[in-house]
């Protein structure tokens, strides 16, 4: 899989998670990704512990520091753009124009360039310049309303809008590169974190507008209203039950010696009484006891693992996902990523301009 995009050159002018994650996926697929950072580096390096988060988002990339506010830095970037296949940036709308790299200039420098502009609320609309982070985009675009407890929405982790938009941006970039084979022309992609979250809300909106159908927190099937699809506390942590299909629910009920629960699966949401009975069942025993009892039962059961426990999990280890920074493209198995590698801009350009 590391050769799928071999030969493609990608410039990553983004920071924090969404853009770097998009470029990271392209690197995992074999593209040569050069991350352009300001003097001192991406602010992601300061979000601790150490620079671990920055390294996680930039493995396999070549790192070049450029001051784009100087003539020399801008000239170097212009040369890189002229040789690149794609560019991902996450500036606030209008910033590239102020730096001298508006759409007309990018087309002049490289008409075959695929330009992915990834921003919070998009390049148009009254909120285009409004600041925000994942929690704000999730709130505005419906990603928090139905998630959490009955008392309050809850912050999603990892940041859902960041990763979802990064994944969409990578998909759109590859699609545009594929389309370029037919047209010979590049593309401009306006990708928005809020838009990505909003697009995921189609099922919620359809269901919410249906007569008599609510999606309030802990009131629907997938957000805590069903006793058979919930997180339960046990003696030393938490376990999950996802027994949606009747056969899985029946298998669970028999395994815990409560066959009388089988007929109660279709009780109206929220299934408050049944949920309380399951909570009382799980609470006294530790996770290991429940894994021993239910792990081999075909009932959609899993223990909530802590990060330190993931490395020893047999399934994660077998798939190569228990290392430091596993490479993972939308659930597709891949090899581990190398660390980010600093490079001199002129050396890099010399290689690009000689076809290396």
C-alpha cells in the first residue's frame, strides 16, 4: 500500500491535526509529502507531552521551515508549488492571498496543482473568518447535540471534526489527482470541518423530523436509550454491550442467566428500567471476570481498554496497531511510519528539479 501514490509530491502547509492528518494519509499511501512550517515549527509541537502529538501527525514527511512573510521564503515556496502535484493548507480564508499566493497566482505557477483549502467554516459564508476548534465545529454542525448524557453533551475524543475532515480532504485530493489524468488540469477543493460534521448528520436530521421519533441524548438506540447498546461501569472500569440484533441479545441474556430479559429488547426508548437492571448486573465484578464470561459469547461485547492495555491486546498486536505510531488509513492495515525528517529547502528543490 505504501506504493499506491508513489511519485506524487504533496506540500503540507497546515498545522495542528486536520490538514497534517490528511497529508499523513497521503504519505501512508506512498506520496512524497513535504511539510512547510514557519520558523520555530508547527505550534502542535507545544501541545505535549513533548512533541509526541506533532510526530504522530507528521511521520514519514520531510520537514522544511520557511518564513513565507519574507521574499526569500515566498520565492522558495513558489518553486516548490511549481513542482508539486498537490498542496494542502489550513490557513484562515484570505491568508494565502495576503501572502501572494491567491488562486490566480497558484494557477500561473502550476495549472496542474490540486489545491485543498481546509478551514473551519469554509471559504464562503458569514462565518468564513470566525475562529474555532473541533468542539466549536461539532457544536455548530450537530455533532454534539445527540451525544453524551441526558444532562449534558460531552466532548468527543479524539477530535471528531478534525479527523473526519482530514480524512475527507485526503479522499478529495486523491480523487482530484485521479481526475487530472483525464483533464490534465488541477483542482481547487474548499473543505470545511463544520461541513464535514454537518454531512454526517443526515440520518439524525431525517429521524429527528419523523413524527414521534426523538434523538435526545440517552433516548435513542445509538446514544444510550437502548439497554442493549450502552457502556456499563463495572468494578474496575467499563465494558460495552452492542447486542442490537435479537440473536446477539438472546445470546447475552442466556450467558448471564437472565433468559427473561430476551422478550424485553423491544421495550420503548429510553429503556430506563432494563438499563438499571443491567447496570446492577455489571457493577460488582471486574472487567476480567466479564471478559472471561462473555468474551467467547457471540453477543457484541468488549471491555473498554486503557491506552497502556492496547499494546498487549492480541487482536491489535496481530494487526500491527500496538506500536508507537501505527500507520492506519481508514482502517486499512499498513506498515509503521518513520519519524519526520528535517530537510534543507534548496537541497530538496535541487532533487525535485532534477526529477528525483
